């Protein structure tokens, strides 16, 4: 069974609508795909309808943007949580609102040096989608400033750039607590992806585990091999689930569906632990 537990649609920073992500998963030969848009579950309904038609099971999920007290970005995957849970929903809404304000400020700064307007950015955002730096990158690509998103993030949109603006994000341990309270399964996404920026130290892992962290996304292209060895040891010590995934963004990133996979027994544990919402299985995938 081929299981990929991290993919994005245009509800956040992917380039394909949720239905197309499911269709792409089917073409890639996947049996199960998790839709994990940033700070949003708005794609679940469309993806669920398509799952019933295309023969690929859907794990409803979300990727929560967090930040430590030291300012280090942490991404937390949540699987099978209740999307209407008040505490989690309030925190996500607060973060989404902050993303919008942050994006507006970044575009204002960028417009001082590049042919870029707010309307240029909005053109690349699907209605109701969580707006983020990838949409600004798409506008820069369209303006001919950079060749693709990767070049934009490596230069103009890096966190060290003068155009970069911070936004509110919950503490990782708080996010873990809220996901558990919502009946979800929290998994630390690409924890040692040092090419993305600073990575957390032992204290953050301890705080997240104490708060109820249940897994680590280890098999991910952005985790260097030496970091994966560390994560495997941590997972064994604390009996954490080990997942693998693509972090698919359609045409937005080179990541390909199914390039890393999660074991069936791990998915079974996630399903046992997640009480907020069920996996959506087409008739052909039902036990």
C-alpha cells in the first residue's frame, strides 16, 4: 500500500484544486493521500467527494505554522482532528489573519524595488485560500523577477531578506495540545530541514513531546540523512510514529507525489488515535 501523508492544494500554497490533488494521487499510484493545507481545512469537502470517485483514500489533515520563543519556524501536521474545535479554530484564524497583514506589508516593501502590486499577488490566490509567501513568489515569477518559487525563496523572500516580515504563529507545544484536544494526531513536519532556516533544539522537542506529540515526519526530502538518524533515535526513545511523505505542492515545488511513503501500520495507528474526523475511503478501499 502506497501512503503519502503530506500534500497541499490551492486552498493554501499548492497549485492544484483539492479535486485535482486527489486525481494526481491516483495517477501517481497512491492508495492513500493526506491533504494538509496550511492553517486550513477548507479543501476537505471537495477532496472527500473526489476520493469516493477516484479510488484513493483521503486522510483529512492540516499543516499548522508555529513559532518558538526564539523565533524558529515549526510546522506541525495534524491528522483526523475535528475542524470545528473552538480552541484550535480560534488559534488558526488568528494566524491566518496575521499572515494576511504580513503579506500586505511584504508587498509594500517589495514594491519599492520591484514591479509588484497587491493585485498582482491576489491574482495567484484561490478564493478563501490561506495567503502566504508562495503567492508572492508566484507574482514575482509572473513579473519576470525570478524564474520560479525556489529562486524567490532562496533570494528575495528568504527570512534574512529586508523584505521579510514576521507574523503571529502559535507556540509548537500549544499547537500540539490543541490538536490533541481536537481529537487529532500531531506529527512534527520535516523537523531537521536546516536548508529552510534554523531548526529547533532539544528543549522544543521535549516540550512538544510533553504536550502530546505523537509522531515525526522523518522520510522527507528536506531532512538530511544525518538528521534522519537523530530523528529515528528520538522516535524509538519516545515511541513516536514515523511518517514519510512528499510535501506535494503541484507545480509549486519539485516534490513529487509518493517520493517518500508511510508504512500501513503507522497509518493504522493514526486512524486508531484520531477521533475528530474519519479517513474517507472509496468503496474499493473499505475493509
